[in-house]
C-alpha cells in the first residue's frame, strides 16, 4: 500500500492512504491520525489501512479526494531517528581517488553511517532553502526505509523483517562546509541541512520483485534543470543492503518504530567521465559531487558548479509500467527567508 502525509493538522500532518496510481487519497483519522501513530501500532493498524487502500484502488471509496503531491509534507515530517549510510562504495572510491587516497579495507565490510537532523524535514516540493550559494549546495538522490521497532544486536533476518516502508530522499549536502567539519573529527552537522523525502512511502510488497534481498532494484531518475542527470539502478553496486544498514545502526542501541535509514547516494560503477553521463550513454549521477570527481580525476579540476538559486532538482522512480511509484521530489534552490507557518 501507499501512504502519505498532508500539510494539515499540525507539525506531524495528516496521514492519508493513496491509491496505487497516485490519483486519489483518503484521510483515516479513525485508524491513525499520523504516520508515526500508525507505525507505533503497526500490527493492528496496517490491515485496516490496507482495506482502505483496496477500496481506493477499486474506485469505490466514498470519501476519496484528489491526491496532490504539492500539498504533501515528507511522509514523516519529523522522525525519532534519521541515519544515513553510504552503501554504494563506488561513490566513496571516487571521492578518495579524486584526492589521491585509497579506500580502507574496512569500508567494504563495515558500513559508513552518520546521524542526520530529523526534527524537521522539508516537504517533497518545498524549496532547498539556504542562506548562501557559497555553501556549495548539492543534491543527493537516495533510497530510504522506515523501520518498526528493532532490537539491539538485531540479526540480518530481524533487520530485514523490520522494514515497514520504502521511500526516496534528497539528502542535501553543503559541500563547501564539509571539509572544515570533518577536520574537527566529530562528523557532519552544519553541512547537512533538511532532507526531503518522496510524497509517498510504500510497503515493500508494493514493489514486487523489484524489492529483493533488502535492495530496491530499479533505476533512480534524477533531473537537473529539466535535463536528465542520472538514472543509476539502486540495486546495482549496493555493497550493503538495507538489512545490513539497519543491523549496523542497531549494533549498540534499539531503534524505535519510525526510524529512517538511508542508503547514501546511489552510484553505479562506470567507465570514464566521457562515458558516464547520460548524454554519452552512461547512467549519470545522483549528486554533482560525483560528476566533479570524474572531472577532477580526468581533467585535473572540477568544471561543474554546485547548485545556484533558481536551479531545480527532480527525483523519481517508475515501475515496469512507466508509472511513478513514490511521486516526485521536485525542489528549487531558494534563499531562506524564515519559517513559513
């Protein structure tokens, strides 16, 4: 089934069940007012939500309304946990190669992960709001999962079974702020502003055979200023599955229902800069930094600028039938002018 959160009803929004074709939706206050409330009581609530979903898909829901992606908050407007991994080692290899460094052997067996800010996510069609272009604004197109409760020391089987929902994410990075933060040896903070998630989160069964071994095996489509920028397959070259990422996050702590675990920037192994772009027959990129790494490796210095005010980013995934699965993250870089109430 497919679930979304409308920007009504307070900070945590209003939970709606969305039809498979993303055309209609229905609020379900009698079942669960918010997505977090549904996740907290998933075993009891999920069958009721699924019944609504079936009626919506049949076109017989008496209280159905039009589903409008621009009216959505991220499925969880705020979450108890947002931990982002780096499951695509190709991305890490390029970063290291661009600065003449090698990848430590442990990176291939022990996932990288950072804890992001989860108190306020941007909506899927909200601006990428920043105070300065000089911060080096970059998109990062990824896949993420929402978990149920996960015990400390969870096995891979327990971690895989804990996946409740799958969604897309734009994990924005401020590249020019990252080096000084990492020099301090204490991780990201200022360089990681609000992430935005897809309008819709879906249960794994909705993905059919594309969800296999805790990986989503479909191309992730990225458009930059209206032009195709990336379409790597999210299932290819994923060194660590979501089961592995969840188990890693739960090594020393319990994860509560509603925890979000990200894949890191989706990245496929390609040949050279010349052959990696979509225009040259490659699968392109899910962040500007990766393109700049190819440029640095082959031309000595990056040639492509980071995002500027007015630039637009669209992130989407379609099924075998060409229909959008999660709706689209569709954002414009804009100057921050204060919080909108």
